[in-house]
């Protein structure tokens, strides 16, 4: 097939994101003809190129438009308007999962447990539940842990008001407040459409985390300086396959992940992030449609653990997308 690999502009800012070469190599293994296309800030050149290439399928890994994560769904909407086939979730799924406040409302409707929350913007309260400190404060429409630091977890009203002001000033967006759930953190890769499969569970291990910092996947923990030393948030986290989960808890975690996938009407693949308390209460903390597909990512690692090679994984995502349009 003729395939367009659609990616965001910041994906190629040096150092280049390795996922682009990896995806293209995997697609070449299946003998597809691949063209890379960058989503920047101009719509017309994007439309003209897509109409000129006339791809059989678009592999859509565009995470933003003009650097704005909240506009990610618009890229998929444009592909719909051009009557193009593409991998990953629809605009509706990307909107619901891309806005953490909306995600929580949908999950609550489906009786899927998520931390109690409140949201506000410019002094207006959108919704509020009965929150207890500590509370985590974050922008609801950013991904990759943007806006999440050790200061995001607050323990009193003074800290809360200060953090709300910082988020609104920096991101000029609504603010999401949710109870901070103390527990183990798990990532569940989900693959499929009609028959959805939850892949082996990955745990974000905080055993080396700085003892004075709240244990969470902050921006520093995910993307910090790997030369910062053993006491840093980045060096203190690692992804592992837990070997001490009971069969019952494993099944429950996977069931919740699949239920999230369906509730938010996601497609093809996604990653669900959860926390589990000592009492084995399961809370969904984030849902990631069109999640990162780099070979060392949690999604690809979970697939490899289940016996699916990287090339086979990408081929499977392409197959799932084509299957949707064939039906």
C-alpha cells in the first residue's frame, strides 16, 4: 500500500525521534511504500500533499497541531473530511480521552473508578466532588506530563491556590484537581477493536525515587536529564514487568483497561494508566489513545512480552485499521 506516516513538527526537532525511522522500517518490511508528512501550522500544504499522494492508509501519530495538544483531534477530523483511511482513534475518541476532565466524566458514567475531582476555569467551577488532601493539580488537555512537577501535589488550601494560579498563568487553560492516589502505578497496553486484548501489565517502579518527592510520573521523571544522578526523579523510575500480582488482580486490572477503551470509543490501540491501592482498589488516572510506539516504549515492550515482535505489532495496527474500513 501507499502509506503516509503523519507526524507532528516537534517529532523531528533534533535529536530526531527514533520512532519515525522505526515505524518506516517496520512498514517497509511489509513492502509498503512510505511517505513522511509533517503536521505543522499550515493546513493547506497538508491537504495538498495528501490529495497529491492519495495514500491507501495514513499512519497517524500526529499528537498536536501548531504545537497544541488540544488540537490533536482536529488532525483526525481533517483526515475524515478528506475521506482517508487512518490508524488510531477517531476525533470523538481523541476529544474524550484528550481532555482529562471529560475522560473522568465519561468513566464515572460507566461506573469505572477514577480519583475524585474538580475542575475550574477563570474562577468558574465546572464540576466538583468531595475532595480530600493531598490533591494533584494539572492542566487537563496536555500530554507527556506537561505541567506536572513535585509541586503539583498540594496538601493545603494555600498550596492549592498558588498552584491553580501557576497552571492558569502558564497554560491559559482550565485546571483539573483530583485526589492523589497513593499506590502502585501500572500501564496496560490495549490492542484491537471488536476483540480487544489487554497485553502484559507494566509497572512504573518508584523504588529509587527521591524520598522527599511525591511518587508520580512527573515531566522530570519521564523526560529529565539522564545525567542528573541516582537521586533524581528520572533515575528513580523504571518500567518493569511485575512478578507479584495475583491472577485475580491481574485479571481485574486488564478488565478495567478494556472497559476504558470501549467507554471512550477508542480504536486500534491505546495505553491505560492506573493506580492500585494497598486495598487493591483500582483507579484509572489517564487514558492514552494513539500512544507512543517507539520500540522501547511501554506499549511495544508489552507487545514483545506477549510474543508480538515490533514489525508484527505495526503490521497488526495497520491490519486493524484496514479491517475497520473494510467492514
